């Protein structure tokens, strides 16, 4: 089937999320939709799948005009979607998930589960999937759960398949397997839309590339285009994609974590007996697929997880059991993974957000009153130093782009004297140009002698920044290896195994 979008426009109030988008995807083609987070890619595909309705424009399948009031209409037209966040019921089996919304019954009104099992087996055999139809979804690895999503789409005879940021939760090996699945679907004549912001994946699998920026299509590119060319199309200017850094000159261990265990509200241990140290003047990157305890680990370092055991010391000072403010006052800086929920107050000005963790400290406050003239001077200087693009220090931070919001968080932490810097997902939802800037500041922090922890699910980011890499899997550290460890070795570790020939760093 051929897919054509003509002049698709979607507005949310004053925000134009999609501005007259044209796109053609042919049968037997992998068409990559490339753009930064916030470029409008997922909004466009949600209209194709009936989750949203366009304000203007037309959707055509095989030259026939379509009107989708919901996903059911899109499915009946031959469109399937593999979502970034899986649309599966965790406590159901694979076969039961396959039936959702398409329940078939046998005599007596009973669900026809045998037919669903047979359908799972048939599609799994066709693609070489090893999937038990009766397996409970929540017990399956993430990569296998994604295959269940693919089986769901194919079971409904989808000829147009949309993969929305499908590699966000996959190991490198699982990503390679997904690419091979897409090639197989392409060979069978499927029209595939592959949404991503990862340049390496685009160049590996795309037949054609459409680049979006700020809700508009800014051009098409060939898979043979360089990463630099693709990146410049995405952000509208040339950017430096490689992290420039000299070899680290590490000093003594400053942060020591020993036997740390974190128990969540359900009583489950989400971090299990984790031990590591970070030396002054080095970057320890924590790698792993999202959901393997990285979030809880970083929160425990800053007193945000209360049910913990073990020890966390910074230059000999015990931090575990202390308040968040005490830990910050001890010289620890933290960039949380969700800046809007945990890092900023959107209604506050840039200036106010820059001193959230020291608004009662001199020189910003005296005798319980904010020193507004000093605050304005500090904010103006910090905005210039960290290249925060805004009308002024009084601008509410919620009005800034994602990249500039992240710069505010980074600036707040790095504009004070630190003894530890922890950055969790430091470039999530940030444009390529801001990534370049944030990486530079992280390396500068390391070079100034600060111990740095970077937690990232982006393996390219881990490899670019790390002096050493700790890989987490199911709440445990599989191993700590040198920063130049090959990608395939890291991928094996992210699946929970330590290769026999991996050289574990001390």
C-alpha cells in the first residue's frame, strides 16, 4: 500500500505542531522521519493512526481519501503502529494481548484463544521470533515485548507500519535485530515509516529521509548524507557532533558507594547491593536500558529515595540518610532526568530557577530577604555564560525551548562550587546544538577536577563522554569497564551478561 499525507496541519492553541506536512511512503520502502524531540514527528503519526485528527490536510491510502476517527479505522485501512511506549497489558498473555479490540468468540460466546495462539505462532515462525503465545507479557524482556507489538500489527494485516522511536528501550543487539525485521518487512512489500532522532540508525536502514524541524518539513536527504549534514538540517545550523576531550587525569576516589540497596513502595529491591567509586577528574557513565534501576540510583544519591541501606560517602562525609538540602550544601550538583517535573518551576523566572537550591543563602539572601539587584546581575551573567536563549532573566522558564530549559538546570548546578556532579539523561529532549554545548560543559567540569556521573540510555552519549562505564541490569551493576569498550560488548552487558573477554575496570 502507498501512503500519502497532503498538507497535514495540527494546532494546539497557538502552537502549530504540524505545519502543512507533505509525505509520501511507497510500498517496499523504509522512509525515515528524522527530527529532534518536539519537531512534530509523533504528532504527525498520531494523526495517521487516528489518535488525533488533523485540523487541515488529507490522508490517502492507495490514492483513496481516509478519515480516521480512531485507531480502529486506521487498522481497518491497513495501518499498524509500534509505539515507543508499548500498548500492552502486562498481566495478559501474548495471545490475549493479540486479541484486545479484536475479540473473536467460539460457540457459547467463549473467547477463541486457540485461534489467537495459532496466529502468534504463525507470525513468529515467519519472522524467526521465539515467542510463547502463553507467556505473560510483563515477564518478557523489553526486546521481546516489542516483537509482541509487531505481531499485533501484523496480525491485523497491516501493510503500512509506523515505528515510533522504536529503539529507545532496546540494547544495541536488539536494535540490530529490529533493523533486520524492518528489512524483512520491506522485502515483503510493506511501507514503513521509521521515526527517530538517532543519525546512525537512519543511515543504516533508510531508503529515504524526510527531516522535520519545529513542525515543518525542512527537506529530504539521502542515506548517504553525512551525520553533520543531517544534524545541520535538524537544527538549522552546523554543529560539532563529536565530544572533544583530552584523556582524564583522575585523582583519588571522591565518591564511594558501598552495598547500596533501594527498595520501592511495593517492597521490591530496585537497586541491589551496588558498589562503585568515582574519582576526582573523571566521568563515570552509567549505561543500561531504561528501567534497570538507574533512576532510583541517582535519586538515592541525593536523598530522594528514603528506603535505602548501604553507604554513600563524599570525601569521607556520609550522605545516606541525609536531607536533600544537606547533600546539596555538601557540594553535590544534580541534573534530574525529568527537568519539568523535578528540575524547574515553569512559572518562575529564569533568575528564580537559577537559585532554587540556594535562595536562602548569601549572597542571594540577607536577613531573610532576596537581594534582587545581585540576583539580576548573577542571572544576566549566567545567561550569557551558558548561552541561554531568552528575552531576559525575568522570562518564565516554562516559555523556553527544551534545550534552553535544560541549560538553565545545568547552569544552576555548574555555577556553584561543586564536589560532585551527577547528570541523569542530560540531553533528553534536547536539540543537537544544545547537546553540543551541554557535553562541553560536562567535560569542563571533569577537567576542573570534579567527579562526574552521567546516567544515559543513549549509548552514543555514554561512549562519547565516559572515562569508565558502569552497566546496570535489573538493579545491579553487571561490570565497570573502560570508556573505550566496544559497543557490542556494552550491548551484551546491557542484556545482563559480562563477556568472558571483557576487561573489568577497577
